C-alpha cells in the first residue's frame, strides 16, 4: 500500500489545510524580504527582452545585462525625482485644498438653503471629506516608496537573475540527468508570463502618459503624480483604474469646479475603455487562463497578504500558482477550478471503461 494511502481523507485534508495556513503565516512574517524579491523578479522579467535583443545584436551577455540594468536605474531615478517632487508639493498644498473645500461646502450649504433644505455644515464636512481620500493616497505612495527603498539590493538581484537566466535550463537538465530534456509546458508558461508583463507594462505606461497629458490640459495640479498613480494602479485588475481616478477627480473638483471634474472623469473612462478593454484585450487574448472571479479574489488575497505590491502583482502570482497546480496530477483539479470555462471545454473527456461479461466455459 502506498504511503499516502495510510492517511484517512479527513486527516489528509486537515494536514494540507494546516500546511497552507503555516505557509501564509510565514509569507506574512517575511513580507519585507518577499516584496523586495518579487519587485526584483518583476523588473527582471521586464528587462529580459532588451537583454536578449542586445545579445542577438552581438553584444556580450554580461555587457548587455549591465547596459540594461544601468538604463533601468537611470529611469527609476528620473521617475523617483519627478514623482518625489510632486509628492512634496502636494503635501505642501494640502492646507490650501482644505480651505477650498470649506468654501465649496459653504456654497453648497447656501444652495441647499435657497431650496428650503436646512443642512448642518458639520454633517456636510463629515460626508464630504477629501482629506481622507488624500491621506489614503499619501499612504499608498509611502508604502510603495518603502518597497523601492532597497533600490541597491533590488538592482543587484535583478542583475544576478538576468545573468543566471540563460544557464537555468542547463542546470535543470543536469539535475534531471537528461541533457536533451525539453520543457514545453514550462517554456509556454514563461512566454505567457513575459508577454503578460510586457504588454501590461506598455498599456500601463500609455495610460499614465495619456492621463498626465489630459490633466495637464485641464489645468489640474500635479498631473505627473496622478499619471504615475494611473500607471501603477493599472496593473491592479478590475478596480485599479477606478481607484487611480478618485483622488485626481476629487482634486479637480476642489480646484476647478464640477464641470472640469466631469471632464477629468470622462477622460479616465475613455482612456480605460480604449486601452483596457480595446487594445489590451485584443493583444492578450485569453492568455491569463484565470476566471474573472479568481482574478478578483486573487486581488483581495495578495493585496491583504503583501500590501500594494501584492495587489500590483496578483495576476502573475496567481498564474504561477495555477501553473504549479496544473503540473501535478493530484492538484490539476485546482487548476481546472481556477481556469475559465473555455479551457474546461478543451479538456478531452476520460475514456469510458467498457465492462465485458465473460461467458462461462462449457465443460
């Protein structure tokens, strides 16, 4: 009898549940180190295509990695300088926005009084409080800045990942003892992951640039800050674009008035409709292999476990888990549950066993 058959099914379920809880607890305890590693892997995936392009042009592998990492560092420093300046200016202007919202609430109270509606001012301030939204936005930037605070460690990790990427299949073949072994499923998973990350980054970059330009045309303060927020939260599925629009539209309302805020919200909706539901869906197709419910639940799970970085990387993390479940026969049913319906239709049905009745032999 196999070793796994010695356990009762209920006991096996309890052991697996306990192991999952222990792993989740360990991830929460090692959140800081794990976030740094995940950011490094994310940047390494984005840096892989330019490194391979330089190698195809005849550039030495080490030189190609150093050039790409140097360009990445310069880009991050430039973005950090621009966004950091905008954040500092935004903090300095918060008292001014508080006084503006006080004036607008007073005007709104006068409008309601002219219509015969008496509303205490403290109730309006309790429900119309942009300070809470701005505080949440500032907290989000603070936590993201903490994730990128170990920039030296992140850059070194990215460089070593890129240097080891080409030799990893060779090492894996040596471990398995077959120098000619191929890994079609793993190669497909890596290509799908790379395609998702590159396409999503390009769409997010285009979203950030268009949001920055639109808000600058409207005359909203700190358009670079809100464009960077739109770029970053565009990685978050389902809710990212809406969350990125809230503080910018609210600031537009405080600064420029109601109709300008309507234009700002309309710009966000148009950009998300064209890029998110038009270009992105057409370019990606159905490469995620995840159902809509699983995408939403993964956002909640990884976001609560790893913070903003978990929300940004929830899709790649869930895709990795799905690949791990799909690679094992005993856990393939979990991958089927995580996948969309069109993948289930492509699974061939198991052949039915034919029961044969043997006639008794005649003596």
